[in-house]
């Protein structure tokens, strides 16, 4: 039994010595790389030797984590040089996920282990501060790389770690790349944007609120705070709009805030307030076709509202305005699906609105009543006929638009063309069942 226990003990010592040997090999490889930075194989050796969680004495040794930070930082520097100069290739370098963040964590872990030691050593703190000063730049760069690649979660983690590195440096009386207030606010802003884009609302909210209170000069802050507050479960849209309103007052020429305001009024259904804002937006971006379609939609909704209220003169005025803006879209792009469909729907809905009048006339069996009935029926069919070519064009642009297929099925049924109506019914049911039409009916 004693021999067995001694054998196990020897094994533990052997494993620990292997770990220590890995650290020595890593340090040796890093030193060789630092002497000749064209020798990328040595950097790879250093990374491979230092990867993983340490055991034995290394687990509590600050110098191990300092070495790990130095190796990761050296690799981060090589990647930054390649990205900034275009010289060399990352293919010859080892791959380490969240590289700059791992370097940051290695240095902060070295500080923690030094504090936990029976005798802390000042030179460990000094070396960790030196490493953190350098890694700040890497955290910013890798945050930018991730943001540009739309990896917003990784971008936020890098920017947030950079802010944390700043705090650690200041706590130890060291200078930081974020000592300049503008630079500090810029990094917080980037962290906030990354968090917002990654739907990390709990992270983004406090950052943007801080920037707002500091009067940070970026229009996107106001849009972000509006977005964050309007998305909350118990959202108070009026309270959320206060941020947007403040942004519009401060940056009246900022188009993104104007568009956010337009979307806000669309959401809450305040159509009359939208008209002036949309006209302003069109003046700023006359080639933005979405604005014309949106304006047409606003007038379309106002037309429906006035027609239902019995204000036929006002309804006609709004109908004509809607048609005008949809047509302005088609003048710029005849293949704009939204405009083609919207004009078809505009005529179709007007015909549908007239149907109630037709039903009333159907109760009058007098000669005059029948005459009025036939006249109204002809008027309704004329509106459906006006809608038809727009729906046909819309279907040719998107043969899987369900609403377009439904409208075409109904119009052909009203025209007693049941064969064509049934064909659109089949195409409609195909889309509803999860399939798709390979081509337009009108292009077959």
C-alpha cells in the first residue's frame, strides 16, 4: 500500500513538473520570437505552450499569468500590424478567440494572485500595469474589428474590457489611453452601440443614459435612448419620445432622428403630424423612394379614415394625394413593388368601400333604384379594373406576395373569369402551405 501511495505522489510531482516545463518552453519561445519577429513559428509555440488552465504551482503564480498576457499581447500586436499595413497574413499565426480580452484577463488575474500571496511583490504589479497599458490599445482595435464584422457581442466585450482596464490603471495610479475625457466617452459610446446592436439592452441602457447626462455630442444617443425605452415591456411611448424630441431640437438637420420620429408617429397612428415631417425628409433625400411610398400610405390611411366618417370631399382629396405620391415613386422606379401594389390596393379598397353603397341600393326595386344600382355597380367594376394592371405588375415583380395573389383571385372572380381566379387560388394556396411560385403567372 505504501508503495502505491508513493507512486501516486510521484505522478503528481511529475504532472506539476510538466506544467512548469510548459511555462518555461512558452517563455523560451516568446523570447526567441521577440529577438526575431519574422519567426512566427516561435510565437505559435509560445501560444500552444501557455494555453489552457494552469495547475500546480503555476495556478497561484502571478508570473505565469503575466507570461500568458505577454504572449497573447504579442500575438494581438502581430494581427493589428497585419490589419493596419496589409503586410503579411494571419494564416501563419495561431488562432485564439477573444484574444485581447484573454490578454486583459491574464494581467488582471496576475494582480489577483499577487494580492492573494503571503508576500505580494511590487514588480508583479509594475509588470501587470505595463501589460494593461499595452493591451488597452489591443482591446480597442479588436473591438473595432469585431464591430466592422458585425460581431457586436465580441465588440462590446472588447470595449467593456478596455473601460475596465482604464479603471484598474487609475486605481493603481497609472496613466491610461482613456485619460482624455473625450476618448473615454468615445469608448463608452462604442460599447453602448455594440451592446444595442447585440440586443444587450440592460448593458446599453446605463451607458447611453450616462452619455446623455454628460451631454455627449452624438445624435445617435437620443435615437438609442428612444429605442431602448420604447422597447421595454412597460414602455411609455410618450416618455420615450422625449429623448427623440430633445435630439431633434439639438440636431434639427440629423436625418436619422427625423426618420426615427416619422416611425414613432407611424407607430402611434398620428398621421397628420407625419405629413410635414415626411415632406422635410423628402427634401433632404429626394431619391429615397421609401419616403414617397410612406407618404402615400399616410394619405391612404387618412383617406380611409375620412371615408368611414362620411367626409367624402376630404376623403377624395386624400385619395388623390396618396395616388400622387405612389406615382412619384413609379416615375423614379417603375419596378418598385411597394408602389405598384399600393396603387392597386388604393383602387381596390375604394371599390370595396363602394360595395356598402351598392348593398343599400339593392333594396330599391324601382326603375330609378335599379338604374342607380347598375350605375354604382359599373363604377365599382371600373375601380377594380383600374386596380388590376397594378396588381398584375406587382405579381410579376413578386409572384409569392400573398396579398397580391388574393387580390387577383378576387378581381378575376368578380369579372366572372373563374378559370383565371382558380389559378390564382392555387398559387395562393401554394404560398400559404409554405411553397413558392417559381415564376410570375404573367411571365409564363
